């Protein structure tokens, strides 16, 4: 791989993917605000959806959290917290592997449901036919990278993580990623393709997660069974409102 190709892949392509993600999301919000939805197909089938949906989404949250810890938290910080390398990699391997397997299983249930139920299959859009295979390959590549670290130890925090953090400093460390194992490079390239496709697919609904429900105030319900007396400011005693006139039913003449 030549130097120019390395710079294009690990120094230019990440920013292009991020630009498409941000610009596409803004465009979608401007022209298709009501399209920020999962296009739920629960009415067509709910039994498999109750299993595959929560399994996939909750496992994906753990996968995302593991990536944040592994890519953004430097090795020096864990050392200052007295977390040994053996402990860190053991936890990352077990928890990350379990979350990845659970996400793949949940996605497999959702894909089987989409293929098996005719109504759900007919509701599949063109973007879905591209997103689902790409998402599957991204997850499988991540699991392969995790499993490969057992037979061929590679400290991604000294390579992939350094490259990832250098992107935020607008000074990409291209050699750090160029010397990473092939499976990590493939995983990164597929992830960038997924982020570029994100705004134009049903994945956009991730930006509309009801996080506000966690901090919104309680809804106060008031009883209307008994009328509250109203005290007029110009009088001393309470003044009750006149009851509203009741509507009488007038039957039509036979």
C-alpha cells in the first residue's frame, strides 16, 4: 500500500465520512423531519420482534460503550487508576465479546423475521437492503478482531486508539492505523461506510432517542369530581359558580 493510499484511507476518508454524516443529518432534518423513525412493523409481527429488538439494541449500547472506553480512554489513564493490562484486556475480551455475540444474535432474529414474514419483507426499503448486510459485516468484523486478539495479541490502544484520537486534533496519525492488523483496518473502513450511510437510512432514529423522558418533570393530574368554590376579590363571602346548563335530549316526533 503506497503512502498516498494510506493518507487517503486514514487521513482523508474519516473526515469525508464525518462530513456526510453531519450534512446528511441536517439535510434529513430540514426536508424529512417526520422521517426520523424506525418505520415500525410491529403490527405485522410482534413475537420475534419482542425478542430480537431489545436483544439487539441493548447489546449494541454495550458495544458502543466498549468502543468509547477503548478508543477514547488512553492507556496512561487506566494505569493511573491501577488497572493492569491483563485485567483490562480480560474484561474487554469477555464483556466485549459477549455484547458482540448478543448483538449479532439479535440482528439475526430481526433479519429472519424480515425474511420470513411477508408483510415485513414487503415493507423493506432500498436503504434497508444495504444497511442490514453492512451492519452485519461490521459486527462480524468487530467480533473477528476481538477473537484474533487471543491468538495474536495486539494492543489496539497503542495503534487504532492513537489514530482515532488524533483525528480530533486534526492531525491524523496515519502510520498508527496503517500498521494495524488487516481485520482492524477492515472493521474501521466498514464502520466509516456505515456512518456515511447513516443519515439516509432507518438508523437515523438513533438521534431521536427519548432521553428527555429521564429528566422531564412529573405530570400532575387534578381531580375534577368536585367544584372548588371561587372567592370574588370584591366580596367577603365565597361566590359559587352557577352550574352549567344541562342539555336536555329532545326526541324527534315519531
